């Protein structure tokens, strides 16, 4: 993930 | 969301609930590493700080809150409520041997040198090794109760399913996150020896 991506995974 | 991700999350949830219920029902945390549970609480705390900054989905928020809540509840049961049953003498793995190198690595290898991103990276790295105090404790006492092995099975299965999730996401979404993938592989590999014992013995493990 890029830093500005929302982190959807747990 | 795909089937591997969903079953991975549910497997993770099952592991956490199994452990919490085991301690609650037996009124005992014998054989459980409090240090691993402290590390998991630290993992969730540092990873889910984005609860405060961004909303992704109801599912995402709900699961994060449940994971964090259960992690702290477990630590509370071990170190406060059922402290008398905690087997501290056998839980002798030094947490700083994991936290310090993992913290250093998170500062060196990350996607972005920002506060939240480094904490997220720290949590990914730390999660991959957080079970070591528990595995160390089992190797020291030479045994694990059946229910404890179920806990470990679901906890290990969760990250293995996430590996399939990442393969899926790479093929169908072109998405990959090298930090999560490598740490996930390390995490899954740590469970392989345990998986073997779990499948071949099926019951409580005695080495």
C-alpha cells in the first residue's frame, strides 16, 4: 500500500 | 474483499474469541503467554490508530474495535483478574528482544517515513513474531492444552489465508504490498512446525 492508501486489510 | 480475506479475518476472530473464552470459562490462564498477548495488544494499538483518522467501512471499523477490545481484555484477564494462575516463570521470553529490533526495522524499511506509517509497519513486523513467547513457553513446558492448540491453529491459519488473499489481490487487482507479504510469509512459516504437530497429534501437544 502506498502511504496515502486507506488500509482496508486488518 | 474476497473469500480468503473474509475467512482469514473470521479465523483471526475465532482465535481471539477461543482464547478469551478459554481463560474465562476455566478461570485460568495456565499455559498462556501473557507476553505474546501484550505484544498482540501493542500490534493492534499501533496498527489501528487510523481508526481516529480515516473511516474505511463499517466492517473494517467493527473488526478493529473488536480485535483491540479483545486483546486488552485478554491482557487484563491474564495480568489482573486471573493473575494467580499466570505461569510467569515459564513465560520468560524477553519482549525487548522483539520490540527493539522490529522498531528499528520499521524505521529503516517502510513505505513512507511518517508517524502513522512507521507505526503501521512496526505492527506488521511485530505481529509476524509476536507469537514467539507463546511458542517458547510451549517448548519450555513441553505441552499445550487442546484448546490452546486450537487457538494457535486459527491464529496461524489466519495469516496463511491472508497469503492467498494477497495472491488473489495481485492477480485480480494488481495490488501488492511487499512489507505485508514478506512479514506474512515469516509469520506463517513460524507456525509450520506447530501445524505439523497439530495435524499429526490432533489433541493437546506434548513434546
